[in-house]
């Protein structure tokens, strides 16, 4: 189905694997297009209740493939390739996990930042590589990074461009958890399946309005919460949650 | 209510009438019979004493994705002139009762023009507005250029009309084109809730305020104020004015009758 990525679904989870291992999964324009359609597919598929993005081989993603195109208009590469992908990722109302298996550099790091969770292998690392070639972080990097780690740390990472190990990233809150490389896939799977069995609509609403909170004042957020709660209150999962609580059993959420 | 094929129309409780565009297979593309049915429904509700406010909506995917292109594709200028294509559209502006639009999904071209016929617009966070006519080598013909310009100003309107790109609900809101942006799941509900609030107000005031506001858009301040004054005076011949002011003095809720 795809040339540069793999897409498969199992146990309510869509797995999107960047699949150019020989190029450390660097982005090309084809990969942008394929990522966009994979993300849309995962967003639409009602069976899918969580999404994992990971890399084949030893890298997560090394960012833009700098070989190939000569003298490109970087602005247009972003507008046409990366930006729609980031927008699609953020607008999926399901949890998206970056399973960072190896190095996440440049736009590869941006991709991980745009996800809702980052689970890293102990072999993984993060590099704000842009500065080393005289460029600025892009693909939402300047938006997400300061929001995730704070302004001061974000400046430090973006300007110095030093490699950050998974453990260091964990310390300043960039990753949710670090797991051993030996059990990485199983651990990611367990985490993703756990999310896929949660009340998906509520997670989607949390994601939608937590994202909106960055551009809103308290009055607006209070109103968003009221609207979101009204919506969540009408879901099957809410009823199930309350019923299970009354019946003193574990709820079985269906994402409806 | 007459039998309609391209829309559904019904009177709900609490004085609200609901009109839904109903050509889901073509994303509610607006054809001539739809406009004529819309006008007929609006006119019936305008005369129906039970109805205090009218809500107009589409479905989740589209309010209306545009005009029915197939229908006019082979028309020439004289055919359109003789057909008086936009006569029913123009008549939509004669409706006196408040019209609240609830927009989800696509709202393009003729769909956007229809939305702009509403007095108040609620839109889903995911709604998209736009005038893509330029991409078909034409331009809006049912008031789109005029109304967009009056709402957002000449510079911005030209940009949107020339590029023909979709405008997010957030942008439409920032430009003053729509009133509220709400969660997709709740657009219709919130619009109906607003309509209910409106429906509890003095009907004659609603009516004359609507008339005066639209007049103000086109008139000089002084002319607008003269017009306003006549309507202000006119309300003093209503029972509701006496009831409203008496209730105020007696510190109780007014019971308006629309007379």
C-alpha cells in the first residue's frame, strides 16, 4: 500500500512505521504524502483507538532527506509536506504515541514532539540538529518544544543542538517513559493497547481542548470544558464507567 | 407544511422551527428547487404565529458544499437573465423572523451564501467556509462578494474571494463572519438553545431590530438613526411595550404576546 512507510492495525492500535531504514527514515516528499494518508486513515477507522508512530531499523527518524533535491524552497517544503502532516497528527482525536526506537533528529524530533506521548528506548536520543546546518527548528518544533520542556530548556536544546539521551529526556519531562531496547516493542504495545481500551471519545476531547488551551484564556477554557463535558456525558463509555462503578466491576470501554 | 424533497422543515416546541438541507448524497448542493423550497418554508414559518425563530442547518459533513454545478453548467447569460435565477434567493431577505444558522462541515460557494442569509451563525470548530467560484472561472452570484465585503472589509474580502481558499471556523470568527464557534457535536444544540433564548424576547422588538440593523449596514448614520427612531416610536403602539414597561416597574417578568 505504501512505499516509504508501513501501516498495520492490531488490537485497536494503528502502527505507522517509517520504513527507509537505510536512510535512517529520513523524510522525502513521498513519505510526507504517505504519512498524511496513513494519519487520515487512522483517524477515520473506528476500530483504531490509538496510534503508534515508530521507525524501522536503528533510527526513529533523522529528519529531512538532504540528498536529492537541489536548491529547494524550504518554506514550500514545510507548507506542502511537513505542516499538513503535523496538523493531521494533532487533529486525530485519539492518543498518538511516538515510539522512539532510536535517534530522533531535526524534523524527526519535531514529529515526536507533535505526538501526545513519547515512549523511548534506552538506545534512543533526541537532537535539535537544525542549528548544525544553520537552520531553525521547524514542523511545529518551536511550538511544541517550549510547551513541553519550558522556554529556557527549549532555547538550550534548540540553540546548542546537543544530543539528549532518552534518560536525560525523561528527566526534563520530554518522554513519558524509557524502556529497555530488548523489550521495547512489547512495552510500546502494552502501553498502546492500554490507551486503546480507554474511553476514546474522552481522550479525544481532552486532546482537542488541551491543545486549544494554549491559545485561550480562562473564560474560554471554562466554556470549552463545559461543552466537552456535555459531549462526554452523552457517550456510551461514560454510562459504562458509571454503571461499572455502581456494580463494583471494571468498566469495559468501547470508544463510543 | 408542504411536502419538500430537498429539505425537511418542521415546527419544534418552544416556538422554534427547524429547516434541514436534505440532499446528503451531493453534500447538500443547492439547486433551484432547493432554494424555492427553502423560500416556501421560510415564508410559511414567517407567517406561522407559533414560530418565534427559525434554525437552518445541514448535516455533519456539509452545511452545503456549493451550488449544483451540473444544473447551470450549460446555461448562457441570457438563459440566466430570463430565468431570473436569483429571484428566490433575493426573497430570502424579506423574512422578518430571526434566522439562526448551524453550520457543520463544508460551507462553500452557494452554501456559504445561504449561510450568510442567516442573521446569526453558529459553526463547528471543524466547519470550513469559502468561495471557490474563482476556481471554476466564475464568481459568487447570490450576494457572496457583497456580504463578505460588508462583514470583513474590502481588503480581506478580496483576498479570500481571489484565492478561493477554505477559511476555518476560527478565521471566519476572527473576521466577524460568524458569531460562535462550538464543538462539532453540539453545533445544532447550541444554535437551538440560542434560538430558544431569542424566542423568549419581545417578537416585535426582534423584528424591528432586525430590520433596523440591516438598514444600518447600508445607510448613513443619520439616515439609519431616522429609520431607527420611526421603529422605536412604532413599538410604542404595541401591547408588548406597555406590558414590558409595566412589568419593569412592577419588578416582574414581562409576558410578551407579539402584539
